[in-house]
C-alpha cells in the first residue's frame, strides 16, 4: 500500500508539479494564481501529511480485523505474531511515545520475546505450590 502511495506521489511530482508551475508562470490569469500555487505546494509538501495518517489508519484497521477474525477462530496467538499486526503495533508505539520507528521495533521485539517466554512456561507446574495455572 505504501508502494502505491509513493508511486502516485512520484507520478504527480513529475506531471502535476511541472505542468502546474509552467501554467502558473506563462498562461494563468490572476484569478488562477492561488489555486495553482496551493496545488503545486500541496503536492510537494502536503501529500504525505494527508496520505500518511490514512495509510496508518488502514494498517491498524486491517490488523484489528485480522485479530478479531483470529479470536473468533481460536488462532489469536498466530495473528498476534503476524507481520501486519507487528507493523501496526510498532507504529503505535512510535507515535504514542514519540520515538523513532526502529527503536519502537526493538521495544516490540523485546516484549514479544518476554511474552513468548512466559507463554512457553505457562504450561509448566508452579514451583511454589505444585499447581498448574
């Protein structure tokens, strides 16, 4: 999905921006200046401000939809370890804590490793009382 958004931006960068600039400089009337300037500047600087949050929302939605389906089928653990879920959680950690994405990925892998170790020990008897939880 990010590839498509980047491709659309690049296509606009090589078509909309040069044509809009040419038209603005040589053919536009004074009543068209504002829309042409805003259009060119938006495509260069504002596109990702609009598309980025939309892509993030779609990624979070698909991850939660997959989790919901997996929970209904009893495959929650596999869904939690899927690539889509990991990307959505990493983005959420990075955004909420205002840290770089690579650092959020390290935090996510750390906690997945810790919870994986806890899951593997969940079936083992407790040393303190001999019961299974």
